[in-house]
C-alpha cells in the first residue's frame, strides 16, 4: 500500500457520491448520469426562482421610483395625461427579461460572430485560410451519415409500424435540435437525455418490459441521432473543452519521463504477447477520437481496458485486480496522449445513453478512465515515490530517470537501452527493425547464392564442351573401311551358319 499510496483508489470511490449504487465519474463531479441530471434540474429550478425573485424586486423598485416621481411630475405637468399603471409594471420586467436574455446569449453571440461569416464573401475567405473542412472530409462525413440513415431504416423495418413512429420521432427531434443553436451545452445534453428517457419509456411499454429489446433499439437510436448531431455538439465553441484538451496534452507531454516502474505497473513488456497487448491498448484509446457515436467511443475504452487486463494476466500468470488495472491504465494514457481526451470524455458524459455509464463494464472502465485523467492532472512527487527536488528536475528536463539508473536496471531491447521500459511503441518499432534487418541479410545471402548458381549453370555447358574437344583432340577416332574377302577371315572362329562357303567355279 505504501508503494501505491498515490495511485490506489477504493472501488467505493468509483460509485456515485449520492450513494445510489451506480458508477459516477469526475466529469459529472462524482455523480452518476441520473443523479447529475437531478442535481442539474434542481440547480436550474433554483436559478429560475432566483431570477423571478430578482425580477419582482426590480419591479417593486421601479414602481417605488415611479410613485415618488409621479407627484413631482403631476405638479409641474398638471395637464399631462397619466400613464396607465400597467405600463409602469410591464416596463421594468420587460427590461429585466431583455437584460437576462442578453446576458445569457452574449457569450454565445460574440463567439459566433467571431468565428462565423458576417457576409456572403466570408466563406470564400475561410476556404483561403484553410478553416473550412476539406471536400474529402465533408464527403466522408456525408457518406457516413447516409450510411447510418440507411442502416437505421433497415433496422426499423423489422419493427413494422412502431419502427415508422420511431423514425418519425427521431427525425423530428433532429430538426428541433438543429434549430436550438443558442442553447448551452448543458441544455442540449438535457434535451438529448430527455429524448432518450421518453423513447425508452415508450419502447418499454411496447416491448412489455423486455429490457434487452429496448436496449437494442436505443443503441440504434443513439447511433442515428448522434451521428447527425455530432458536428454541432462535439467540443462546441461555447465551452472550454478545447482549452482543457490543450492543458491535458501539455500535462502529459511534460510527464513523458514517467516510467512503468514509477507507476508500479504489473506488466513486463519484455514478453512479446504483453508488448503486443500494450500497443493494441494504445491504439484503441487513440482511436476513440475517430468515432462519432458515444457508444462506439465507449467501446474503444472497453477494448483498451481488456488489452490491459490481458497484459497483466500474462505477466503475473493470474487474473488482474483493480489495484493492478488503474496504474496500468494511467501508464497507457501517458504513453498514448490521446487527442481531444477531455472533449471525448465530456461528449460521452453529456450524450451517451445513461444506462451504459451507470452500470456494466462500459461504465466501470469509463469511470476508471476519468479517475486516470484526474490522477494525471494531480500527479506529484509523492504519487511516484519521488522527492520534490527529483520531481521538479524531471519536470523541467534538467534530469532523466534513465540517466540516474545503471544500464543493468533497464531492459536491453533494441539499440537503445531502456526503450521497452519507457515506450512500448518504440520497443515494437525496434523489434520490427531488427526483424527487417535479419530478413534483409537473408535476402542478400539468397540473392548471392542465386547469382552463383546462375553463373555455374552458364559455365557448365562450356566446360563440358571444352572437355569433349580435348578428348577428341587427344584421342582422334578414325574408322577405316576394310574389304571383306576370304583371305582375311578366320573361318575357323566363325560359328555356323556364318562360316563362309566357297563354291568352285
């Protein structure tokens, strides 16, 4: 426990602070999606009541001011008609409503004016400055939306009449959301969550309590509407999501020196299977940013987490525990430095089907990811079992943990000592380079043998021909014709009937 004092998190800390039993996360201040909505609605209702109280107070002050000045005006302007009392009451309240509306939309309007075109010539300028998306990206996004719409319609055909109603409700909701451009992100999230809840209630009634069927339909509904709304609700300009993304990326870059030993991670990347799982985990967490649907982003987190569990199990030859998982997840996030990490977390929190975040493995792994990010933001010397001086020198780049350790303490993987311990991607790259180098040497040897064989094959006929010519020159063969007559025949040695017969003339 002393070694893990900065990383260990009790499982109870992952649950909602309200004690409802569901998983909470840091993005919603430790509350689950359900309790967060209830808290948001409570705060919102209180704000509305405070606004009405303030409006009534301003109205009374204006009425008192009007009453005090009315006497003086009646003395100096006796002939002037008296204004209707209702006008005095409506005036201050309308001014208050206008003030509140302007205050609410001031930031949104200012940002939109800053980033949006103010004339018809502005889009052309945007294209020149490279701010507008490229045609290929736009075509790809359009293709994805068309494909999702087609898949959604094909899925709803199996539901027959209810499917038509579901499709109608979803299209109507998308049109309504597209017209609500002045709403804050929290208000947009509230609208989406209300739609999820109403749709799930209707489906539960239709399927007579079959939660599995409802979940299947809701997954398709979420995929359809969030693919269509993704561009307008992911990392909107009215939030500070982008600023948080940059701050997190900068923080992770500053912690590039953190080693696997400092985090007490139970993974041995010297084992090829473990190294492969680490690379896959890094790939999955990075791939999260390329997904549009909250459920698909959660799927990337879940796959990443399962690769981590696999790596720990192979290393320790036993199932991984929660205390082993969280440090390993922190290590993976540090090595991957996923793009737009905070925006993706906020997007999932705001627009994912709440049932996925509150229960199940998706909710558990997502809650751990939020804990890992929160730990990285607050990581200090005590968390890594370092002195404050060491931590500051490492953060400033004045020293490196590898420079203070002997080479024997670091695994020799590839040409650079300690690469595997600090960066599994570089370790895998070095392994691939070594394999390619070996293949290159073998290929050169094979080509040399092939060239030698080719030369032998070309010279062999010439060598045979030279040998034949040499033998013919040395031992010439001459065949002389010999006449056959009785004098030169050894008639006694010839067997019959070859014995020649001589006939007298």
